[in-house]
């Protein structure tokens, strides 16, 4: 196993709670900001509704639950690996998915933060970023995803908006700029997709959905 170097950046923790509009974080100063994932859910809302109608509510609920559980487990395994911890009690499917993403994880080093709480007074948003580290030697916001099927880049623009939000939040909290966004997706069929982009290319879309969320009653 590779041993990762950690260069931790101190960040204040946030308190999270759920409201009718979704997940909200309270900052150390007492301000309340919605999670960036809640705000960006509008981007995929129509597609999800159409999918649920197509497959039926019962099947949709089953698939969604399985996907959520799988995503949580894979995220935990990745986090443990990047923290130089032993990997234990992993199922066969999880081992297979981890073996697929392993070469991508080994391109990461000099880790600043894992599952770090972030917020921005400028964006009026908050959330937890998967990983901030160097990917191929360049400081990046790195987000890990799982999927049932292969993705096209134009179908994951909300992932990039989310990552751009984290980049802005991190710079606001630390004065350390990050322009590189890296999205790593493990697909159930047994392969990994890695997409990259630049922060400023997705800020306009992020602000559009932020404003749309704030206008909702």
C-alpha cells in the first residue's frame, strides 16, 4: 500500500441539520447556509423524476437505497486508504470497485483535507469536500463518485459546480487558491472515469442554482 503524505490545513467544524428545504450548516459565527449539494439538486431534479416514473417508485426507491449505501461504503474505504489505515471487512464487490479506483488514488499525495467542512460567506453556501490534495502534483479539489453506468461530462456538470464551490470556500477560509477540479467516478461495470475542469468555468452555473434556491419559498 502507498503511504500518503498529509499536510493538514486547520478548518473549523460546522454543525449540520435538516430543514424542509434540505441540509443546512451553521457556521462558527452563527450563520446558516444550505449545503451545496442541496442547492444543486435542482439541476438533476427533472431527470430523476422522469427516471422514477419510468422504473416505478418501488424499484426507484430500491435502486436509490442501494446506490446510497454503496456510495457511502466506497467513500469510507477511500478515506481510510488515503488516511493510511488498514482496509477491513470489505465485501467482494467493494474490493472489486476499490481495485478499479486504486491507480487513480495512487496519483494523489500531499493531502490537505479529507471530508473537510467548508463554507463561504460570499457564496452563502457550505458543505464537506471529499479531498483536497495534489493530483499528479497539482493542488486539486477531488470528488469521488460511484455510478451504475458510464457518464458523459455534460451529464455531470453539477459535480463540477459542486467542486468549484468547494474551491471558492477553501480559498476564502485559507487564502489558498485552487483552480483544478478532479472528478473520479467508479462505475459498477468495473472501470473508472476521471474528468477534470477549471474552477472558473463552472461558477456561473453554480450561482444560477444558488439564486434559484434562494428565491424558492
